[in-house]
């Protein structure tokens, strides 16, 4: 079993954008959507990313979703993984 290095946090879709700006979202080109995604990524990294990661990671340990396994190359083991 290999270890992935990166995991996707989020994606955006024009339908998501339409939820906040209405039908104007469908006028966005693919380039416009990429620009929006890049700006949102920068904003998230600068404002919420690290604190959200810490809070959610600690919650997953506290509620038992993630079990810390000492001396494991994965450092932590998800209960979902153990049920596979």
C-alpha cells in the first residue's frame, strides 16, 4: 500500500458559482473559472486553511475517526481503512 502525498480539498463548478451569483455564472469561461479557483485557493490558504486543518484533524482524533498508531509509517490509521 503506497502513500499519496497530496489530497484534493475542494473543487468548484459553475453550478456552485450559480448558487451565489445566479445565471451570470454560466457566462464564465474556463479561464475565468480557473482565475476564480486560483483566487479562492490563495484566499483560503491565507485565511482559513491551517487553522481549519488543525481543528478538523484534532476533532477526527477526538471522535475516534482517526486512531494514532505509534511507530507506524502512516503515523495515523483511519478506521475506514481498517474496515477495507
